[in-house]
C-alpha cells in the first residue's frame, strides 16, 4: 500500500546523518518516488525548496549541522508541503512551532514515516 501512495511523488529528504538519509532515499526510490536531496544543512534545504516548483512531501531532521531546521519548517508550512520531523529529542524538547507536526523518533522506521507523511492519502 505504501508504494502506491508514494509512487510518482517528489519527496525532499533533509537529514545530516548519512545512513538515515541514505536509508530514506533508497526506500523512497524503491517505491517509485523521486527524491530531492538528501541535504544535510538548513541552507541547502532552503535553496533546494526555493528552486523546486513542486514538492509533495518532506522528511526534516530537527537538529541539522549548524543549527535547527525551524526556517526550513517555516518555508514548508508557507508552501503547504506536508512533512514529518525526524528526531532523537523528546517531543517536549521541540521548538514550539514544530510541536504540531507529525514526528518520528530515530532510529526511523520508513513505514511509520510514510504513514505519517501521507496519512490522509493512505486512508482513501
């Protein structure tokens, strides 16, 4: 079912841990998604988002190299792009504006990420 929901989608991966980023990329591509990134910094993510006309969803590591990913989250909110946070932090430790976003704890489970990212589509 997950591959039917993901096939043909453009998914941005923002993650600074190489193995997690690569695991997500490989899993999404195997299901037929087009992966943007992975990128490891907020600056790279903002550049990539600005250069894309359409992004169907994103995974966003909360703590990236060089700081938090709050600016990336704000840009995704502005564009109406659904996203899931990936973190090793307690949800209570998240910055206030991010507490409303679906969250997956690291180490990540790709199926959980997809179900939270495209939960409205999966229920149809």
